[in-house]
């Protein structure tokens, strides 16, 4: 089991460029999440997908879009990157339904927007 | 809404010292409480959890007790090691339509010196 995998690990963008962060899990989990981590602010939820075919906004969704491609994969897209989106992005998953007690995190993507 | 407040860091200790990291919360409903740890360059890992009042979560020598009367979940370890150097996050989760969404504190950086 690889758990939760994320690509790429590092990325540098110029303002206005677009990119997609990829996330996949091999644990047959129903729910998946995207967070951003900024110094002194903990992790903040960007979007989540409670189950395949559904997505919903979290605390800080502006400037992002997501796609739940299938049960395994949940991608995060920046259409027009801004310096304020410089952050570390984490994907997470959990079994969902009655089993919300633990989230499993990927290793993160460190994004810098110049 | 839900919120988590952690003790300000960073915290610097000598090996074998006693560790306390304070965590208090506000929540609608009856949350589950978690401590996650992030080692340098890695994603978050679940350290321990408690799902009801007076539960004690424990793992790797760390402990935390769910105190409903004081809305707290303080993390303690009797004798820290250099390998405990990491960022520690307190988090809560409420059930129902929260779909497993975690609310995180801001994180506390712990550095342990030999």
C-alpha cells in the first residue's frame, strides 16, 4: 500500500500560470480532502469530496477548482496562480461514512508562485 | 463554528525534559479530538486521538486526555527525545454532515536538543 501519493513534490510557477496538483489513494477510501499549510495558520481546508462524484468548498476555496476523477483520484487546479497561493498543499483521505476518525495524509506539494 | 487554539511556539527543550503542549477548542456538537505530528519534510501522521469525554489517547509515550469541562486536550510526554522534534497539531472533528472535515490549530514547533 502506497497510501496517499501526491505529485509533484515541488513546483515553481509564475503569476498567471496554471497547474494541476494530483492526488491518489489506494486504500479504497470514500472521502478526500485538499488542505493548504501556511506558517502560523495550521492547515486550512480548500475543498473536499465526501464521496465519488461529489465535491464541496471548504474554508478557503477561492482561486482553486477540484475534480474527483474516480474513487482513487482527487486533483486540485490553480487556473491563474497568484503569489498568495504560495504554500504547501496536502491531500488527505479517510474511509468516510461512519469511519471519519482518522485522516491519512500525503507527503505534500511545495508550491512557490513568483 | 469550530476552532482550535494551541499553545504558542516554538518550544525548545533538552532531552529527557517533560513536555506539555496546550490545546483548547470550541465546537458545536460533541467532537472527536486528535493530535497529529509532522516530521521535517513529511506529511501529517496521526499521533493519538480521543472520541469521548475522559478518554485518554496515548502513543509513543505521548498522552492526552479529553476534558469536556475545560474544553481541552493537552499533549504531554514525560521524557522527550531528539527524535520527537517536529510540528504538533491539535485538531477536532464533528460528526454528521461535517463529512470528516478536520479543524486544525496553528501548530506548535518542538525542538529537542541533546
